[in-house]
């Protein structure tokens, strides 16, 4: 706990926020066009100094800087960062706890990545399973494929029609190859197989998370999500 308390003390003053998970640290701050980012830079150097004093090595090649912004024009602001003379690259996307986050928070890259992985997994199921029993194939799909396209969906849930259709296509194409289902429309296949669309499943996940936030079942402040408690 000594290590954790010490590094938390570094962030207690100023407007720089942080997140700790296992041996990872994320630092971030909101900067406007007139802000030179000195506060964030000072905090960053404090963490680097703290690690040096405790002889904790930093995997510098896993570190990067991402400027999250709105609009189509990439506007890089703020100071440059380095660790021990190694300049940290400015990237347009990072992978954080399994989710690809881009600098516009649109999650196109993440959707493309998980859809590709899910299709590969679904095709392997159809190729490697000799059985064409619908219950067996559905069970395999739920265990090996849905976990890919639903992981952390409350973070990246798509709002653009293109991404929604792309994600839904995994289940649409997989179920079409079931015996006796190829001639049915996708809604009819869902009824016959007693399945929900992926859109409905993501909505259910969002509602569950909202419930947990409202009733303080997770470490999140409802006001941060514009949720008013009664």
C-alpha cells in the first residue's frame, strides 16, 4: 500500500487525472488552445522521478501520447514527453484493456478489429465442428464468438449505421449457415433460434451498467454520466 499511497499523493493537487490498473498508469488532462500543458508535464515528470527513486523500471516502448479531440482535423497540442531521453511517440490510437481507442473516440478501428476476429472464430467453428446440430453450433457461437463482439460494449457501442451493420453481420452470416435457416430472413432466423439481435444485447448491457451506476454498485459517480439520483 505504501507504493500506491505515494503515487496517489502525486496526483492529489492540480487538474491532472489518473487511472491505475495492475502495473499500468494512465494520465490525462483537459487542455484548451491557450494551455501549454505544463501542469500535465510536471505531473508526468513527478511520476518518472518517483519510479526512479523506487528503482521501478518503466517499459518506455509501451508508452505513448494520444491527443483526443473532436472534428476531422488533427490538432496536436500540449508538451512533448520523454522518459530517460526517449521521446514518447504521438499516436492516433491506443489499446487499453483490450479496447482500441482512437483520437476521435469513434471506435471504427475497434469495431473493424473485433468483427474480423469474430468472423475468423465463427468460420473455425463451422469448419472444425462435424456436428450441424443447431443447439451445439449456437452454444459454440455464444461461448467463443459473442465474448469477442460484446467485450466492454458499453464503452465502444457503435452509433453509426455502418458500424452497427458491420457488427451485426457476424451473427447474421453465421446463423444463415444453419440447417434449415438459409431461406429465412434474419429477423425470422432470430425468432426460430430464440436469439436477440446484437443491438438488443448491447442495449441490455447498457441498461445493466446504468442500473449499477444509479444504485452505487460500481465505483462511478452518477453525475459524471448526467444521471440524476432520486
